């Protein structure tokens, strides 16, 4: 449309009319530009209300440098919002990294510090660029060399950029902008978590689970503390302040059929978890991700899997590709170019579901163990 404001994502309303906001403008040489513009012979664009990308497009120029897109500008006053396919991710993941947000009052001779921290999956584009030691020691230049306002990148992308610019990723003593007039602050004042801005650090972060007496759980984040000042954990994943409890399926006693979970009645699993001030149990978590099958399964077995996958054809232009390894009358097995075996968590199964549609499943069982005693399914996140 004519507005740069997205409908599914969130950008501050004033960005639409602020000419200092850096937008992601497509090059006319880009395949994505050609798809969205659909130009006539004279180059005039013929816009559609929505455009579906039914095949992979080669990136061009700065498109190859970003991990994700929200809004692209095809021409002045012509914008498209990218809406990805529905995706399910896991609540617990390998090697969590600390991300920071918030903008505290100015500290003399230091600058502005962040106020809050939490964990993030380094494999996902969920936090913005942040690079230390570019101009000031132990200070982070937020949105360093970013491509557009609102950009989110993976941890590795941020690290590569910092290294290339002779900087480092750190847990900073303060945050600054290379040009405050056209940059944004690390906001933590919006009522919805997805509307706030987070930035990558190099610090680690630990995930845990808090279990109430009724068996409901909350996901807890424990970021490594900043070495220079105190910070808060984001409230919805804080062990004291969280109110985000939800139900899970626990193993049951074979005789009484009672759910088995840590509580005060069993001293939080016989000491496997710690007792909190509000009489809940705080449990350390161990993540396990294992292949579900090591050989060709049946259709019924595949349909029992809990984690979906993308169509293997979607990876045809990626660094990792998929190929058909084996098949039966109702199951096809696709393996990645990295593993090339069925017995891998990257393997994808294709079956036809009860509605006659192709369904794809990942060959993975993802679970978490609380205090090395209680095992439950890794809770999915529907985003």
C-alpha cells in the first residue's frame, strides 16, 4: 500500500511520516523487485494487492545481507509487508544468548545503560545489531551498520558484522547510536513484548522452569549479570514477577493416575528443584533433541510426530539442500546434504494427511528434563 506501516508486524506510528527513517528500498535489478513491481514494457509497475512467492528468488545486493524482512519499498509510496508462513518453534533451545533492551537515564561519563535482559535463540532473527568497541571501549553502538529501521538479525550475523568492522559483541557498560537523529532507542516501554526492541550481546543465558503447586509451569530466563551494573530480567520470564503459567502433560503414577511433578509435597522432587519464596519449584532444565526414527517409518508413525517441517523443495537454493533418499507407498524420506541419513533430526518425512494434503514432519523428538527427574515435551511456540 501507500503506507510504510505494517499490519502484522509493529513499527512506531510516527515512522510512516518520518523521512529520517531508513527504509528497505529494493533495487530494480532485484528479482524480488520484478516480482512485486510486475513492470510493463515501459517499466511502469502493475501492483497487486498481495503477491505470493511460489518459488525461491535469488537475493540481490543488500538483500543478501539481511536475515529477515518486514516492509520493503518498491517505489516512493509503494510498500509491501512480508508475511512469512506460519511457523512453530520450541520454547527451549541450544546455547541461549542474552539480549538487552531499555533506555535508562544518562549516567555521567558513561552514557545510557540498558535496563532489562532475557534469553534469545541465536539461530533466529529476533534481535537487532549491536557492536562494541567501535568508538568507545565497552560501549555498544546499537543498530550498528543496519539495513533498515526495525531490522532483526541472527546472533551470527551480528557477530560477523562486528568482526568485519574490527569491533566485538559484548555486554556493554552503555549504549550509543552512531547518529542519534536517525536512529532508534532500545525501547522497553510498550505493553506487548513483541513491540519492544532487543539487541544482541555475547553473554550467555540460562533457561529454567517454575512449577506451581497445581502443576502449571512458567518459562524462566536467567541472563548472566552485567559486570558493571544491575539490570532487571524482563518480567514475563522473571522467576519472581512472571504470571505466564500454562498447563503441560506430566507423566502419571500407574497406580493412582496422579500427575508426577515437583511440588512442596515431595520437597520439589526430593531436592531436584529449589523451593521459591512463593512455594513453587524452580527447576534447572536439560534439553534433549533426538531422531524419532532410524529407518523408514509407517504413515501412522509419521503422523504421530509433533514437529512439522517445510517442504524440502523450499531448500532448493539454500546452502543446505534436501534430496529423496527412500520411499514407500505412503511415506517419502528426504535427507539434508549435511547428514544424508534417515537417522537424523534434520530428516523430513512427507505423507498425505486425512484431508488429502501433503504434510511434512521433522524426524525429531524434543523434550526437556526438569532437575534430571521429570521429563516433558518441549513446549511449542506458535508464532
